[in-house]
C-alpha cells in the first residue's frame, strides 16, 4: 500500500477522543482514514457520526458488531447486549445515520490490505495477539493469498504480529482503550505500520461528555471507560476464553 492510511477503530461515541485523534498531523495528512467499526455505541453517538461524515471521501467505513446492533435496536429489534447505553444510543440516531450504519460493508480491501472489525468472517469473533497459529489459520482461511496485511479491531488492545507470513494489525480503541489512557490508532504508510496513541485531557473530556451527552448514567460510564480504563490484563482475562 503506497497511500498513507490512518486506522481508527472502536470510537464508541467518545467525541473528545475522536477530536484529539483527528487533530493529529499524521491523521490530517493521511490519504485515507479507515474506520474499522463500533463507531457510535456510546455517550455521544450523533455528534460522533456527524464528525466522521465530515471527513468526506477520505473516510473508508467498515461496520462493527456494535454498529449492526444499533441498527437493529433503532429499527425496533432486540439484541443480547447487556450494556444499557446501546439502546439509549440507538434511540438518539437520526434516520439517515441509521441508514448509513445499515449500509456499511463488513470488510474493505485497499490494495493488499484487508480491513475488518473482528475477523474477516465474523464481526464478533475474538482473536488475540497470543492466539495460536492454528486459531489464526482458522479465522483467516477464507482470505485471498494476495492479501498480505489484515487490520482488525474489536478487542480494544493494540498489537501487530506475523501470522504465517501475513501481518495482522489491531490499532486498539480510540474511545475505550484497554491497557492505557489516551486514544489508540494506527498509521500505515509505505509498508510501515506504526501503532500510535494520542493523549488528551481525560478530565476535560469527562466534563464535556457529562455536560453534553444526556445519558442518565453518564458519570459512571465516563469514570469507567474514559477516566479509568480497564487494564489489558483484565480485558485479556475476559476475552481469552472466548478466543478459544
């Protein structure tokens, strides 16, 4: 891939984190901004989507499981999501935003790089940096041989590793990172992969979200996800049984 591509995943409706990443010079200068899903399920769903739409043709959209679930909820359906912010966020989306999320692809290919949310075949499947070669071979079995890099998200923990001559990249999460503060993303340029983290004022972000969100339990939400994110070890302990 010769283009400079910024990859933003799992924004989860945290507008201050997204604004901080979009202000990064390398993101502003990127030829493409690939959004690998779970964009709006959080405390500021509408404004987050509005800002992403403002990127225009530079933005390349991929649908995540939370985006799919928002569409289901907004359309009167039901899901198994235990988090009460999801139905609240779905009810705040405008019709054209629901239509936008409903029409997004589950994978996008740019050159020899494939972008997805969880895995190329499933938007909820869990694979981790320490998943076995056998497990990775299973989830990548349908990917064409000419794809040399697979970029995913979903687990909110950044990594880059080789899997049988392929590179697999997870940029981490912009809005709900596990294992670090700040907003995680990735930059792909000229065959180089850089995992990046943008620091921002978490206290100011929490105040802004509380003042503008309207979500009834917003103070507890920002305290857990923005002010004091879970550690990567805690997240790995939850995900590891599902990754098998």
